[in-house]
């Protein structure tokens, strides 16, 4: 998460959609956090390309939402653990990541 503030804000998107929404359209995006509450899923992603999928409402997250998502993710996985990314046709997959 060490980057220029403007780039951090511009490269993250908060997606809100149905809990069973497919993550196929998120191919290439890194999923930072995914929370399902009832029939709704909220996903924070890091992506350089626009996310275009009618199933998702795309919102610009606040800096606070981004930082808290990274902190929650780090406390859940710990240093040196896998980073999750969206993969076409496979939902979330693990990929080996450097410690954050």
C-alpha cells in the first residue's frame, strides 16, 4: 500500500452486489477484502483497469475504507501469506505474495 495517495485512491474500487455475484468480470483485479452480509456482497479491489459489470455497483472508496481493509486482511493472513486475486472462471484464488 506504499504509493502516492492519489494513485492509491484511483486504483481501488468498492464493489457492491448480490452475494452470489460472479467474480469473473474482476479478472486481473486483486481482491483486498470481501464481506457478505445477508444477500449482499461488498468487495474492495485493487485494479488498474475499469470494472464494467452490471451486477456490481462501483463506488470510489474512502482512504479510511482502503486502510481498514488492508489492516483486516493483514491481521487475518499474517506476513508472507497468500494474496487473493480474482481469476476468470474460478472466483478467488491464492497467489504467493511478498509480505506487505
